């Protein structure tokens, strides 16, 4: 390639550079403020704390609680590939880098003889930004909040299936008793 | 030919005054308060809060730049006889991590100062009309939190007042909740071209 072609190429590249690059300056150099000026204003930013939990696949009745109306039936996981399992997503923003924990409980006692256990069996992140810290032992649900994941900092798990915490549940109901009306399993961050 | 000569004579004062750029004063009014409301918070668990974002008022800051008086000559007269091109750059100082702050204005926003001058009547205006062009077509531009990388958000010709600046805040869930303070710095640079 001749010298003239090189020059033309450089000119063309500079031309396109001018179109694509955002103009920037070093504003810390007072010498650049020729015929201009500089001024700062103080801004206040106030961000809300966030603590929201969701179960996937989506429950049609509620985003934050499972509603099971008939013991012995699987949770209404809306056609999950693995009945008996669901994914838990959360987004959490704490104040002053405060950590939080994730708890589960039932809103009313189970009928005599019925036992529901939950267990975190996996965690994953798709478009999320969180550090998994699950309690991996099986939990027998009661009206007392029990820890699912402890002491995590602000983050988000990613939305949908295959991201967040994979939770497996098992129901033992030897007496074939129905669940009470309004029964819920509650997940909450606090 | 006579018309051309007349034009050159009439426009000579404007060309001559551009030979040396004059000092002016940048004035920024408004103390933006970026308060996230409950409605501004992400509702779908698992998503980052930055996917939603929220905006300030359209005129969270008002920017004015007029040339300084020269002896007994008031700014309005100095601005009438001296036309320069100005670029406005912006950056933040000590803004929180994981918070993206962007700014914008609209095309030809603000008010010419003075509103009408002989320069506006020139057939060929040396620096073009006394208009304002936002960078990026008036779309939001991310503000760097680095004074060495201040970014241009608009340029205008001639003195101008009350240029509104609007902000967009995209705060990740990783940014701490609560109140924090930081600075937004404006730098205006004049040019004779």
C-alpha cells in the first residue's frame, strides 16, 4: 500500500472516530476552562430498601406464597419439569450494607400426622449477582420461621427457573387429611 | 457585489470580536434530590433494580452562561457583540458504586441571551445560529464518576440561560439503601470556532 493510501485510510478512520466517540475532557485541569467556567452542585440520592421473593414456575395465585389446597397433591408449580421442586428468586438491597437472611414458615399449624419438609438442593445464577449461602439440611415446616439462607448481602438471583435456589419439598400425610383453608407456606427476607 | 461588500462590512465586528474569547460566568441553579419512590422499585424478584430506573424533574438543574460585564458595559451588550461556541461537560464526584447516573437536555432548550441580536439577522452566521444541540440527539448520556473523563452533553452558540438538565438514575440492588450525597460538576469550555 502506498503512502498516499495510508494517509487516506488514517483520515477516513479519524472521520469515523469523530462520529462514534463521545467527546471527553479532563475537567480537573483548570487550563481547559478557557472562556468558560466550572461549578458543582450537591445532590442527594435516596434509595429504597428492597426485599422481594418469588417462586418459579409462577404460581397463579401469588408471587410470594404457595397455596396448597389439598394435601397429597403437588404444589401448583404450573407444569414444572420436576414436580416437587421449585426455584426461589429474590432481590435484596439492605441499608448500610446490612445483611439479611431468608426464612420460611407456614401460616397455620398442619393437621396431626402431616409433615412437610423443604430442602435447598441446588443454587445457580443466570443474570444474577448473589453469593449463595443456603442451609442445605431438610427443614420441617412449622409456624416458627426457619432459616433457608443466612447472612447474605445485597444482590439478586436472576429471574425465572434455573436460577436462584432450587428447593425440593416432600409431604407426608399418612392420615390423608386435607389442609386447612387458607393454608400458606411463607418465604420472607428479614 | 455591493451587497457582498455591505455584508462583509456589517459582519466585520462579529469576526473581530471572536479573535479573543472573553470571560463569562457559569451559573447552575437547583439542588437535585433523587428520591426513589416505592413505585420506582423493581417488582419482579430476581431482577436487578437497575433494570427499572427512575428520572428526576426535567429541569433538575438549570444552566446559564453569560459573558461578564466589561467596565460599564453590561453583560447583555457584551453578549450581543461577542459570539462564541460553548461546550458543556459533566461529571460526578463521589457518586455511590453500582449507581448509573445519566443526563440529557432537549434540542434548543434554554433561552438565548439577549433574546434577539443583530447577529441573528446575518445571512451567513460565522458560528451558525445561536442554537443548542444536545449530544446523542437528546438521549441520556451516562455521566462518568471521574473528573478526568468529563463528558460533553451539549453545545450552544452565544450566551444562553436556563438550560434544563434532566437525570436518570439506575441503581443496582447492590447499591446501599438510604441517603447519600455526591456532587455533579459542570464544566463549560468556550471556542472561537
